[in-house]
C-alpha cells in the first residue's frame, strides 16, 4: 500500500527574474540515480527498496492557463486515495494550487515554510500568481490555519504589512539559533505541510537558485529541522532549485538530500 506519491512539476513561468526551475525535477532525479549518492535516509531507511511510495513522474505544465487547475486536480486525486503528496518544483508559485487541494481536506493545517523570502506579495509585476505571491493567496483563502516561516532575511515594508495582516509567524534568519525546536517552541500539533524553497539555504551551499540572498541556513540546519519533526507531515514541496544557475550540480545534490529526508519523514 503506497503512502506517498511523488510528482515533478516542471513549471517556471511565474518566476520574476531567471527561468530554470522547470528543469529541476529531472535534475534531482538524475542526482539520486547518478551513483554518487545512495538512496538511504540518515535513519538507515533504504528508499530505493521501500515499497510504500511511488513516483508518478512529471505533471505536464506547458499550458499556462490550465497548469494550476491540473496541479490542484492531480493533488486532490492523490489525497482522495489516502496518499501524501511530495512534489519537486518548479518555482514557488506551484504551492498555491497544491494548497488549494490540501486546504479542503486538512482544515487545521500548519505550513512550515523554509525560504529567504516571505513570498507574501499581493502581486509582483502585475502577476498575482507570481512565485513571490503564493502565501498571500493561500492565507487570503484560509487554506492553512498557521503559516510559520523560517530562514527569512528579505522583509520589506509591504511584506511586513502582509505578515501582520495574515498573522504569519516568522522566525527571521538573524534570530535563528541552532537547535531551536520549532514544534515545541511554537506549540505545533500538526498536521504539517513543508514548503522548502532551496534559497532558504545559504548560496554558498546551494548556488543553483534564481535569487541570491546570502546569510542563510547550512544544509545541516535544514536536515536537523526536518529530522526532529514528530508531528504528521502530510505533504511537502521542494521548489526553486534552478539548474541553470547551478555549479557542478551541487544544488541538485542538496535538493536530492533534502528529498530523501523529507520522504523518509513522510513514510
Ligand atoms: Mn525564495
């Protein structure tokens, strides 16, 4: 019986700066299958031998009008079949249609959002569905009961207003302390949805992103946060990896490493 469905979402037309994250799902799969790393999570679980998850391949996203509806429908279908959904993006705009599905099934969902950016713009360059806006749409439609953001280091006055308006709980990167127990300190009870923007990490360890914002997490910080979660993780996305900006595929391997730990946590 499968517990988790993996889907790639090769979509980057809502990116405001560089294109490229549409290439990420395949590059992450290539890293996992390269022979450079094995398929074990750090718990020792061999994900390659694990039969409780399935890779459904990529959602075809070339039609910009229909892609969001398609993503929402695909995710809804998996949840109806009692599957948790783990997606590989894609730019961050995809989190809105995914949460449009989740919000209907999980009225008390807590999102833990890793990012350099709050992604709460009301609109950017006239696009309300920009990769800078998904969490504004999600909170307007009350698709989650709590939004907790970590890694943030780019708050401007507009986003500060949006944080206030939507009662977003932000732990800014400048205030982060290693070993901080998010679940305990913020009294999170779950279920949890994880949304991981690769640019939450410092560009020195993950250069393959569209927007550089130094001063972020080390890979180990993010792995520790994921591994220490005890609540039920019912869904997750890993977004904004941009292979066109990468150096020697190093960010592909970072994304693959995060993928292994997130998947192991969801099984
Ligand atoms: Mn970001």
